[in-house]
C-alpha cells in the first residue's frame, strides 16, 4: 500500500472545466493497488445543521473510472457537473488489502465518520467559461505537412541565390542552396492535396542570411530567394481554395546578426537605440568563434551557443510592440491561420499572454503552437498556446517502434505519462 503514490492537484490538468458545464477530475494511485475510488462532491455551500447544531456538508458520491495505467501508476477519472457551478470534492480510496483512506486538500487519513465530517475538500470556486481552454475545431481535423522552403521545390530559377546547386547534385548541408521557393510550393499544391493533407506548416520564410532562415533579418519581408509578398499571398489564397490552412514559423527568441537592429548595436554599442532590445552583458559586443554555430567568451546572450543569433529582450516594451506588430501583420494582410513559435520555452510567459490575446483578437479560431521539448503544462494551462510540438510523444514512438531502444511496455508508459500531463481538448 503506497500512500506516497496518491496525487491530485486542483486547477490543473487533474481538475479542469472540459466543457461548459462539465468538470473533469483525475487521481493518480499506485499501479494495481487500489480496488476503487469514490468521489465525494457537491456545492461547498450546500450544508445542513444536524441535531448537534453542527454544519454538515451535503454531497453526492460517484465511483471513478480507471482511465489508464503504467508500470508505476493508475489514473482514475470522472466528469461531474453541479447546478450552481461551484465545486468541492475529495476522494475515498479503497486499497486491495481492504484499508480505506480519505484524500482531501489537507489530509490523507484513514476513513472514518469523524474524518469524513471534517474533511477539507479540494475546490473549484466557480466554473468560469472564459477560463476554459478551447482548441479551434479545425485543428483537430488538420493533417499538417511541414515544408522547409529551400528544400521543397525550385519553381522560379530567376530568384535563385548565388551559388545555387542543381537539385539533388550533392548532399544537403547547413550552408548550401538548391533554390527551393514559394512558386515551387504553388506548383505542387495539387500533389499536396492528393496526399490528403489540409495544413502546411512552413519553416521560416522571412528575409535571412542562412538557408534555414532561423536567423531573421527582416520579419516584414519574404526572403528574396523564396519570392515576394505577392507570391506568398497567391500561395495562401490558392491553398485556402483547396481547404488547406497555412501556419508560419515565428522566430521571436532571437534575431540574425545581419539584422538592422543588431548591426546598429555593433556600430554604436551602448549608445545604440537598440541596445536594450537584446540581453547584452558587456560592450562592445564580442565573441571568440569556434565554428559556425559555436562560440565562447560571448558578451551577449544568444540562442544555444551560436553568436549569429542574439537573443531578444521580450520584456522590453519596444520589442514587445515590434513583435506583436509582426504577428498581426501576417494575419491581417495575408490571412494566415496559425503561428508556430520557435524556441517558445525560452521566452517569458508575460509576452506570450499578450501574443495570444493579440492574435485571437483578429481571428477567434487562430491557432498558436509552441516549440517546447519538455513538459509544457505552464503554457497550455493558461491562454498562451493552443498546443505544443509534442516531441516527447514522437520520441517515445520512434524509440519504441523505429529504433527499438525501449520495449513496448516502456513505450506505452511514456505515452500514457505524457497524455496524463495534459487536459483533454474540446
């Protein structure tokens, strides 16, 4: 009997409003240790006075369902509703050895009439519909196709960057170019539609120095090697005619070192009007380069350890306004449907809350998905992201089925553990 395995956290993925009047509650227990779980629940203000003039809470009881199991834990779940949208609840847990315990907001103690009458329930003070996490319906039916524009198809040789190689002539690298562009995507929309996809997720398409474009120079312009704004609008319109949604990649954690802002910092140092746009520890900015993406003795913060991607200070109001203008611009002018947020976990929550409000103000069913390589509850349990790039889910499948690094039981444990970290999306 492992009492330490008992776990519940209110106002989280373990207790939340899943539909307008439907509240979902989860409880974790040790695997195969518990015979059943009874939920005691009701309005906290539903009380009566007994013959000893003591207030007694009027509750309902319902047995919880065993929802999922791993090698270590069982997960129990139940959806409940209450008329006045106020909820108090606690659990009665019957172990297989016959012992019974009550688990409430303050105690894990043995079941008795006295403990039952003196339990302090977990609370959801009110079911606020505005706080309910809602995912756009269209996303649940979308099959995304990711396009790295430089490597998809070359549809317009007139805009090939200098040194463009014949398609497939050598192994792709981080420094060579093959001339992929937006026209190449337009030329293959019928092919993409035939595949059955209905969403295109573009890696960055804005002006940048590299072939991958994660070192943005200008967020308001399409990279000239990919095409023009007019060409992008044509792509969006033709995709939408086919029922295909468009998601762009927003690289807001950092900029490229060829950007006007960073070049001004290099030129003017502490007197630059952009000096506070970045995390600079010492002027003049400098570093000792080890390789293209590795440096030491950096005097400023960067993405990873590459000196060519200085980190933006998103706590700076000027930076916030600049990035939010970018976010609005591509929605208002080109009718994109979603933003994918690069290195989203390294940007402050304060900024993402603003970003979410601004984008959804323009389109109520807009989709925001963040790149987070680890547990992402803190972004998904509030209005910051609608979803995340679920790498732990993907890695578990790859490790279990493709690479055979883990067995099927270990793979299922990883998948269930990941699933139980998040709310059901409705």
